[in-house]
């Protein structure tokens, strides 16, 4: 066997291993009647939906306008962050139905089924054991971080066992966790907006709701979305998968970081003892720390996905479908992709489309398990169509 044939064989074997390890292109099977995790998942969401409908029926006749305004505002907000979270998932992308399931768990299962009851019970317990004043000052900070992060993390854990062939890497957990947090954030923000409508004896319910909505929008990304992303990555490290070996220490640190950030955020007034300046400083520092940790964890977890992309598409460099610099951009960071596009000068548009087409080819190869199918052939033809030399 020639050296060239040997190299091609090794590249194809690496491709097959990457597809198998990260579950590239795998779909979620929702027909699992013997999977207890699926039944728990469905039951929790069903109860949450029932609770939501009951609440809306009660509040809508009184605060229908604030409810409608809040729903519209936060729906637009959800679309924005849905796009952003999907955008960062540039490698082995999560299936749409799995992202929707994560969002629904966060919005209805984690909130109404677990968090609202758990938070109330724990705060009442603090009041009985320590005192009412302590519960008022510290109750939210010592209840919500533990209850809510556990509730959202439970959704990631359940989905891991519902879709074990899809959620394989810590980055998968990071992305799915972010979608759980997005669902939780939207429903919780709407609840806060409705509750604020009764402020000042309901003199200006719409204005009060809008004020609350603006405050929640300003801090949304650095709260539940970010915390849940950290918890999701941590859970994958704690459990371990075919693609991601178990790292208990790393998993504990990530989950603890999310809880700590949440705790400080909810306890700023108590920590500052009512001092407005100190409260603002704490809030700003918490936001900065949260963003810094999120960026660090993103780079920590995305490496496995990038390596899989490189292994998946390396044979395409060998057969001349894409260039080595395109592979570097495809499996690289945002900066590397931007550098590749800018290097084209007169053909930046073609270069952008080439990267998009190359990613589509990677998805099709993943779905087919590396087998040459009609869809793979079509993806190759689209890639060739976007070549700078093409008419």
C-alpha cells in the first residue's frame, strides 16, 4: 500500500472516530416508552404548562395589557438570544428539537414545577430556623441559586439520558444549558413584569411592567442563560461521555461557579447592607466576572468540537474539496474565520459562502456517517459553486 493510500485511510478512520465520538448528525428519538428520564421530563413540563395556564387565566382579566406587552418584549428578546446561542454552536450543532426541548424545560419544568415551590419552601424554612428578618434579607440569595440551578441542571441531565448519542461533549452541555437558561429567563421575566404591574396600587401597570422589563433585559444574558451554560458543561464533566472523559473536579468547579455568581447577584443588597454605591459596584463586578468566566469556559469546552471538525473535514483537504486554510478557518475560532475572509480582499463574499457551504458539507457527512450519499454530493456541488473561480 502506498504512503498516499495509507494517509487517506488514516484520515478516513479519524473521520469515522470523530463522527462516532461526538455524535455528529445524530437525531433524537422521542419514542422511548421504557426511558424513565423521558417520562419525568414530560411530566414536569406538563405540570408547568398547567400551572402557567392557571396563572394566566387568573392574571389576564386584571393585567391583560401588561401581560401582553411583557410577552411581546420578551419574545423578541428570546429570538435575539436564540439566534446568538445557535450562532456560537458552529461545530456539531444541536438538533432543533433538542434545543426546543431544553427551552421548554427551562420555561415550564424548571420554573413552575420545581423552582417556584422549592424557593418558597426554603425561604419559609430560613424564616423558621433563623428568623423573618434573615429570610427577607438573605432568603432569595440562599434559596434561588441552589434551587434554580439544580432545577435547570436537572433538565440537562435528563436530556443527556434521553439523547445520549447527541449530547456528548461539555460544549454540548454548555449550549443546551444556555437554551434551558433562556427558557427560564423568559418565563421568569414575564412573571416579574406581571407582578410589578400591581406596584403603586396599580396606578400605572403598563409603566411599572415596562420598567421591570428594561431592568431584566439589561442583565438577562449575565444571569440565567450564562449560569445554566456553566451548569450544563459541568454536568457533562461530572457524568462523562464517550467523547468527554469524566472530570469530577472540573464539573464541581463549574457548577459551584454558577451557584456562587447567582448567590452574589441575588444577595447584593444584603451584602452591601443597603448601601446603594456598594450595591452597584457589586452588580457591575458580578457581571464582569460572569462574562469572563463564560468566555473562559467557552474556550475550555469548545476544543473537543473543533478537533472533531478538523478530523471530519481533513479528508476533504486531501481530496482537494477545500483548501488547508479553509479547514483552519472552519475548525478555528471567530478570529481565524474573520482573518480568512479578510484575506480574500476581492472575494470576501465567496469566502464567506465557502465556509457556510463547507459547514453544510460537514453536517451532511456527519448525518451519513461519512458515507457518500446524494445529499453529500449535493453539498459538495454547492461548495464548488461558491468557488472564487466559479462564474
